[in-house]
């Protein structure tokens, strides 16, 4: 994205800012930013920066935890008191956590946040921009990590730091209220509206994806942990030096081919804009994804993490650098998460950037791409569909609905596959007449804007009875759901719940295991306010859109293209 406009940071003596090339517009020449700004009448703002700050920082976190826990550092319980914790969601829209699929498997959604806070000597030395020292931090990195329910694949979606959104109302634990914005606000300002819990709220409002956890990291943590890791291989197609004639750029200087980088050089790679591709933040995001994938491969090999002293250093660096939600504020919780993340082979990791367009109100900013593409990417995360196009890892068990990672309409995998040993087998369905079903009216939806349709639970119970479910009854309890779902509480009800969904033509993702209901409960959502069948959703996409620039984690041949004028 472009460098002008709030709320980017001014970046001191190694700034990396100025307008970015987009959509065929020529990339800025070294030294051209000042002239362009003068011509347009736009001067630099104290909060507007010329170097995009640490867009990548949080991207390292999930894989960092793998290394932190790899040697079993559970005995570091004395570190528990050092883990910084903040509220998970400060917004009013509480979606709750991710729900289990028909097999009782639960996906995980973790928001990774990189803070540009300049508080403390180390952060100030690394961040520059003296006029912003000790000021409110910005969420200059925002990446949503999705771990699939069956742990076969992982997806990462980056949101450009200058995306314009409507901010939700956020209320801090002390009662301080940040009102919802009347207009569009740059997404990285969310962090200054009460903390990471407001960034989580903004993501949930936009994407409708339930976020289970967040992790946030700052400058000093990036450098310390990069040193502890011992280096990450990266590749450039030509010699590169990220420095303009007037001293802007990250200062990164690498020779053509593969380089193993760590410490401040790794920080330079991840903050470089001038010198990569077209000089835009989109190119920088691609470089960050390359680094993150390479980091994952290094952790998988475990080649550089066999030294206990190095692991100890990494563990302590992680604890000191992170802020997490209450669900991750213990060493054993981080360890458990690391073991889940470690199950995914890098070849099943897909990095993407949210599809975007230049903002109509400010071409130096962006907005989510209207139409299907951004929403398709969000829907794939919501419905646990792999972004790499490989489809479900396992077929559904006999008598069950298809895997929850299948598309919106029931489907059969092209080729049979043997279920993994860890995949539970759904209980075979009983005859419909023997299956008790409670039907709840949830037709008002989550926002409740339309109100519930009176008597709808009884009408749908009659529809089920007509399909042979003689024990279907209208429940006096109600609910609030945008889409119709079937929930069950016991594993031996999985097959029966799937039979209800199949009879109504519901997708596999509509069958959910939970402890919050007694028996099998059908929630009639906003998508079924009238008629004898719910409105079928359009077919779900099966692969990330090309505009999200997907990058596979197993691709170790990717090499960064260099912007003309930045070679040596």
C-alpha cells in the first residue's frame, strides 16, 4: 500500500515509505516521494510514516511456539507469571469459539498481531520515529491463522495494514468505551481502541469468523527470536539494496540467490518495501509469506533447534515479547497449541492476502474487494475448506454427512481415501421415526434485526414429521442463528444428527457437536424464515482466489523479484 496518509508511522533515518505502485501505475523512483508530495500539496504527517513498520511481525509467532515447546519446556512454569495477558474480544459481537464438526473435531482461528509500539529502549532503537516514542501502538501486522479441524492443513490470511473498515464499539475491562466509528477507519488503528481485543472485534465484524485466540508481538521480540532461531533461508533474484537516494528504505542488502538471515537482517527483510517487486505493501506481504513458510520448514526439520541453551533463549524471548488472550496464558496451553500446529506438514500451509481494491475515497488506502473474492476467502475459513484446493483430507464415515471441509452442497470425494486412525467414526443413524429432535426458532439471526417468525419452530417440526421424524417437537427455547444448524451433544448421536441434516438438504458444516444442547436440536436460522426447505447457499469455492496470491508452504524454490533501481 502507499506511504501517505494516517495512521502510518514516521520512521526516522531508515524510513521505507512513499506511494506504492498499483494496478500498472509505475513504481516510485528512488527519491521521488518528496517531489510527488510537494506537487500534490500533501505534506508528511507526524503519524504518517515513511517506512511501513514491521508488517510481518506476528507471522512468526505460530511457528515460533513450535520451537519454544519442541524440547518440552513445561518445567518453565516460573515463566507463567511473566506472560502478558489481555482481553480476547472487546466488541459487542461475540461469535463464541469455533464449533466442532460432525466428527467432534474443532478448528482453531488465531489472530496474529504485530504492534509497532515504541515503548522501552530496545523498541525505540529498532523503531526510530522519535516523535512517536511512548505513543499509542498501531496493529501494523494482522494475519489470521486457521488450523483445520482434522489438523491436515493450515491457512493464513493477511489483511493490508491500510485497509479501511468501520470500527466496532469496543469497551475496555475498566469500562472505558470507544464508540463505533461513523465512517471508515484504517484497520491498524484498532489496537489503540482498547487493545488487541478491539482488533479481534474488527476482524470478527468483517469476516464473521469466530476467533479463538490472539497473539501480539513487538520489535524487540522479533530480533531476539530471530537470533534464537539461528537463521532462516530466503532468496532474491538479483542483488538488492533497499535504500533510496534520500536515505529511505529498510537498508536490507543481500546478494543474488539464497541467504540465511537472522536478527536485525531478518527484521529488515520483513519490513522491506522499496526494492521488492513493485515497491508496494503487496510485495512486502509476499516477502513476509515467503519468510514464514521458510521458517515453518526450518522448524519442521528441527535442524537448528537441538541446542537446549538456544531453545531456552527462544522460550524466554517469546514469553517476554508476547501478549496473549486468557486462553493461552500458561506454558502448558502454549505447549498444547504448539503440538497441534506441528501436525501440519508445510506442504499443506497456504499463505494469502485478503483480496482488495484501492479505496474509492482514498486511493492510497484499500478496502476489501467487493463481490465474491474477499467473501469467498472468508467463507472458506468459516467452513474449514482448505485453501490449497486439495479438498477434504478424509471422506465422511458411513451414515454421516460429508466432511465439514467439503463444499456447501453434499459431495463425495473424487477418490476414496482411508480415514486416519484419529478420525472418529460417526454412529450409524437410527430409523427417522426413532430419532428425537427438538426444533428451536432462531429465525431472527445473530443481529436480531428482523425478529423471529412467530410459530416457525412448530412449522418446521411438522416438515420433519412429514419426512418420517415422528418424534420432532417444537421447543419453547429459542436461538439466534444466521444459518440453520443441527447440534448434538453425544458422540452416539452423530449419525442421527447427520440423518436430520441430510433429510433437510443441509450441508455437512451444519452438523455440530456441542455440550450446550440436550440431545439433537435443530436451530431454524434466518435462512429459513419461510417455506419447507432452507435457502440453499451458493456452492462454496474449492480453492483460494488467485487475487489472494496463494503461496504454498512446501515451495522452497520461491525467489523474491527485485524492483528496478534497487540493485547493486
